[in-house]
C-alpha cells in the first residue's frame, strides 16, 4: 500500500494555542518562529537536538535558571555585543560602530571566498548572507534614514524587512522582496547606509542622543516616543546579532564547500 506524505501544517498570526495544553503528542520537528512564548512550559518531555533561539528574559532548564550563563557565554564569544548593549556616551557609540565595521569587513572578505550561489543559500531556514545584508540595509533605512534623519525617501528597494511585516506595508515602502541581487549589488546601498551611521556617530553629541525623533521607523511600528539614543542602539544591536547569525551559518557553508 502506498503511503501519502502529510504536508506540515502552518499557522500564522493565530492565538489558538494561547494557554493550550498539548499532551501525549508527537511534536518532533515542530518549529515555533517569531512568536510570543512568555510562560511556555515544556515538562516531562524527551528528545534530542532541542534548539532555542531568541530573546528570553528568563530561561529555566530542568529547574536551573540558565539565563545569565547563556548571556555571559554569548558575550564571551562575541564581545562586541557588550559594546553595543552598554553604549551610553557618544564615544561609546563611536567605539561600538568601529568594532562593527571591522567585524563585517573581515566577515565579508571571508564570504567572498565562496561561490556567489552559496551566499544565497539558507542554513536551517535562516536568512542567507545576502538576505542578511538586505535586512540590515532595511534596519538602517528605518531607524536612521526615516526616524533619525527624516529623509524624504529613506527606503531602498532592496531592503528586507522583519519577517512579520504585513505585505501591504512592505509594498507601501517600495520594497522588492522578490529581487535577487548579487552580494555586490546588495552591498552598494548597504555600504552607503553604513556610511550614514558613520557620519552620525562621528558628529554625535549628548544633546543629539537625547533628541526626540520626529518620525517612527515605519508605519507598522508602535506609536510612541523614539529618541535618537534608542534608535542608534537598535542599529548597533541589529548589527551585532545578525553578524553572530551570519558567522554561525557561514561556518556551515564553508564546511559544505
């Protein structure tokens, strides 16, 4: 008898699992992505290769709070995270951005040793190296070009927004998600936006850090006060975290090559 493969179910923008209890079920291969999981409990379960990735204020494994350990280990492996997270003065922001520029320069040199097609490959469903550059371009366009500088046309078409942005909002910003630029093509606007950040931090003052922006990053973002200090911090943290993901996946691509 021929077996028919079952298609994996997909759920998006749903609250049907809020407060639910899943008992005596096979959840092998389950993927939860871009979801709020506060209060999530996994109890008396078993398996291997369980992976958690995200921003967790408190994470307890078998009654041991491992939150501080995980953060300390990430800081040890990626010390620029500390510079980005703790930046307070204009000099701190300049130092953090200089470190980020150096990180990406070395990583992109390393990536160029791989075939162009490999730079478009996704590892375990994560963004490819080219998609990562496009996302960081969008982050700079939103948090610097739109919020901090109030540019007339801040968004480059090659920008890649966060995965939950509604399609109609993406269209309003003039983004072409289906574009397939080469790494060099994506890096032209990406480097231009990085140069914008360099100019901002070079001229940064305490008064400018505390200035309230006249705009928010984009329409889908919450209506609240956005201060320059916060906007620059978002850019720094986006850069260091996505660099961390990029070098993790680059190692896999290099091994495959």
